[in-house]
C-alpha cells in the first residue's frame, strides 16, 4: 500500500481547494481526469493538483 504523503507544493492541490470551497476551480481541474490520488481518491487532469498521484491509465 502506498504511504500517505504529499509530493510538491500543497497549495494547488484539490484537497486544499475543497477545504476553501473553491468548487468552480475544482471543476476546471477535473474535466478530463488522468490521475487519482492515493491519499484521498480524488481525480484530476494533472498530477500537480494531487498529493500522491498515480496515473489512471
């Protein structure tokens, strides 16, 4: 099992955006998800928006 950790700058990650209720911004970052976060299960277009990303395909 993958260790729960955060890779890179946490500022633009979906978990931070959700905690700030920036849902319109989250919608823009999740239109064509290519990655899933091992920590929270959220999906995003770009790995830079997740703490512990893994490619979906």
